[in-house]
C-alpha cells in the first residue's frame, strides 16, 4: 500500500487500461466544454464516456492527438493524453488560468518535473514557491527515489492543490473523449 494516498493513483489508471506512459494536465477551468473549446476540439469529434472506455477506444500509437477531458474538483478539469501529444500548457493558461502538467515515460525510465503555467508564463520551479511548497509536506524527493514513487508523489501534490485525487469515482465518471486538431 502506498503511504502517500489510500490507493496509488497511477496503479489505478493502469488497472483501468492506461499504458506505461502518463501525460496529463490539471486546468483551473471547471467547464469541460470550455476546455474542449480552448483546445479547438470540434463538437463532432467529442464522445462522452468514462476513462476505461476512452482508453479502449484509442490506439496509443495513433498519430492523432486524442485526450480524455474530465471534471476533477470544483473549478478544475483534468486532461489525460491518450495518443499524440498534449497541447501547450502555456497557451492553455492564457487568460489567467493555471495549468499543471506531469509527463512520465515508464519504458525509458524518465519523469519530467511537473510543469506549471499561469497566464502564459511557464514555471518549472513552482514547487519551491511558498504557495505550493505547503502541498509537498511529508513527501520525499531525492535522486534515489524510484520513478513510480516520484510520479505518485507528484500526483499527491496535484491532488492536494486541486482538492481531488485521481480515484475510482473519477475513473468511472463521464468525461469527453476528444480529438485535438
């Protein structure tokens, strides 16, 4: 059992069909259709479904940019990359919004530090800022920490910031499977 949350968030997503790669964004926009509009998704490419259905519907090797956009907490949406690449967090943050992004490549053994964009400005050192460092309480980060544990710690930090962890209710909620041009 993971000491940072009741259940490992990454293990849960893997259980529901997500592959070994993980790339997602947390956006402080509560309206899923507003997020889709900002991503320039056309309404005819949107399918409402749960996470597992979205994962099964997409080939991770596809050249298309496909995402599952879901509600996370009040005022927050989550964008999970299914294929292709995610949109720029900088562009998505324009208009005073906050966007956090985590990228983990299990097969090559790499994890990027979380990206943070606010109102068009990228900040990769945001965890050291007073506003966000409080969310790192009781978490350990060092060079010897196994990458899956580092990912889990980043997910815990974002759960604390947004007020919602990636849990079974989130996985089974209805979101928007969408293709990004």
